[in-house]
């Protein structure tokens, strides 16, 4: 969402109220782990021109993002309610100010460290890979034993160090 700089007057707040969808984000470095839900995120707030070289963005972002569960990798909805207040430099010759990089930065810095589909998520079996929330493990009990037969062959050389 681009706002013409001429619309921003010193000290006057320019109101913002729009929806952001996944297609709107650039995320060139692929820093965001989550995806915006199909309903999008609601962005409200305002912009104010601090001087010829700075714009203050004051945003409130609400909605749902989808993250992978940290244990079972299932898509997991996560409610967002983020605030963002930051000044941004603008080129004096620029004709407009793009708000989307501010939205991306807000999403990135507020992204949760870990999302679980439920607090008692059982995750994936390390042997057969089934989602233990929905299926029983298909491995033999010997596949999970702590004896030497369960050592990954790629790690066999490390056994010699013990």
C-alpha cells in the first residue's frame, strides 16, 4: 500500500485501514516462517510526517497466521495482535511511501519462536515418521531401544570416542 508523500502533512496523522494478504508481501529474504490466512490481516493506524526525511508509522495488525506445529508440522492457526511504532527514512525525491515493508517488519519481529497445534502434541515418530497424534507408531520396539543396534550408521565413528 503506497501513500503519496504529498498526502502527508507535518504533524497531521494520515489514517490507515486496509487488509494485507500473502500476495502483498515481498519477503525477499524469506524471513517469515508463517503464512497469512486466506482472510488476510487487518492493518489500522496512521502515518505522520516527522520531517522531510522521516515518516512515523503507528500500526495495529490483527488476524490469523498459519505456522507449522514445532512437533508434528501440522498447519496451525495463530492469532496475531501486534503493534508497531517506528520511524522510517524517506528519500526527499520520493513521491510515495510504501507501508508494506513496515507490515513485514512488524510480522517478522513479532513472529512466535515456536507454535504448537496443542500443548500436549506428541509430534512425529523419529523412526517411522507417523504423526503420533493420529496414528500408532509402526516401528518395532527394538527400533527405539537404547542398545548399540539403534545407532545411526553415520554416527558410528563417534562411538569410538566413548
